[in-house]
C-alpha cells in the first residue's frame, strides 16, 4: 500500500515537472518566433508570462473537459431519477470512470437502489396477481351458486348444498383476508411483540387438545413426547405456529394415519418436530413451501387454504430468531423441525 502511494506521488511530481518544462519551453519558442526587437531581460520576462498563460489555458481546458463530463453524469442521473419517479425501474447507470471517487460511489448506490426497487415492484405485482387469483376463485363459486339458488325448481337438498358451498367459500375469503392482514402486520414494525415466560410443552399440549375433534374424526394415532421446557417468547404468536402446523399435519394425513410430536432441549435451543405419515411434499415443492400463496399441489384439495399459513409461521419463527425446516417424501410423510432460543 505504501509502495503504491509513493509510486503515485513520484509519478505526480514527474508529470508536474514535465508540464512546467514543456510550458516554459513553449513560451520561450513563441517569443523567439515573434518578429520583435527586445532586450534579453524583456524577452525573458515575456517568455515567463507566456509560459504562465499557457499553463493557465491548459488548466482551464482540463477543468472544462472534466466539468463537462461531470455535468453529463449529473444529467444522466437526473434523467434516470425521472424514469424511476415515473415507475420505470429498469435503469442502470454505466460510466467508464478511471478511478474510484465520490461520483463512482453515487453511481454504485444508485444502481443498487434501482435494482432493489425493481425487485420490490416485481414482488408487488406478483403479490397482487396472487391475491386476485385467490379471491377470484371463491367469488366465482359464490356468484355461480347464488344464481343457481334463484331457480324455483331446486329441491331442499340441492338448495342446502348450494348454501353450504356459498358459506364455505365465504369463510375461505374471510380467512384469506385475515391471513393477509396478519402477514402484513407481522412484516411491519408496528406489530405488538411481547415476550413472556411460559412453558412451551404446556402450550403445545393445549393446542393438541384444541385440535382433538379434527384428529379424532380421522382416527389418527398421536405419539407425543414433550420435555418440560420454559421459554421466553410471544405466547400468542407461538400459538399460531403450532396451530397451523398441526392443522396441516391432520389435513394431509390419511385416515388412521400417525402424527408424532417431539419437544426436547438441545443446548440453549428448544427443538420441536411435528411429523406425519401423510401424502408428503415433493423435493421441488419443498424449496418453495414457505413462499406466499405457494401450494404444493393445487389439485390436491380445492379448499386447501390460501398458501399463506406457512409464510406466517416462518415469519413468526424468524421474529423469535429461530429456524424452521422441512423434510418430506411423497407418500411417506413430512417432518417440520423448529429450533427456538429458549431465552
């Protein structure tokens, strides 16, 4: 580093000396070429003045060129900012700069900002598209069956069947709206987040008992082993995690299947695994399972949910500085593993 600095200083001094020598030589030859009768002293003074004038002129030319280049860069930046203000985020500045300076830093930060804005806009458009798709499906059903109810020749059974579908689709819309609001709130900085001391094993056991009608209806076998582990976390948010994961396991486990739930302490972490021997998730789908609106199999079940549940789960786990992972195999089952700091 010091060697490079010394080398640059030597090159700078050499350039300065060369520049002065050329300027004075040019001034001397210009005076000599002029058809004027001057004494040696006056000729010497004229040569000095001419040399200084040449140096000033060259300096102004270099400054003008550099200034014009900077002006062009500023104009390019202003034009790019105008495009971004109009919603065009496909903007990148590219200038051939000889060395790194404050201008190159501005350009690099601008390009990074434009790239981030472009990604956010793509995510926004994808989000709107997904929401529109999820809303359109139940709305189409509601409108269709509401129109069918207008026919007077329907039997009581048919009428009740159509009303049941309308109620189901309305509840689906309500749940979608609730999950959207919940996810938006979690991702904001204003969501209430209150850590309290509570027994994690007791909370999970309470959730399992609350889901009893669902797993009794499918005659599922539950294998439960929960160590007594106190934890410091947001109790309401963690309750949503276990409710969502357990409902998924029950939903996608076949009749008389098995669900295994384990809670144990590993060093300073609480390890929770929820396993089932259900239909499983393909290897490709496992990479996207926590993305918004993603469904591992759209044809699996018409009312299988909005695809937001696992996104909410992952966000809550991340808020607690924990980690969630999934391992699954088609037709063999799925295991979710959650690691949470105990305090």
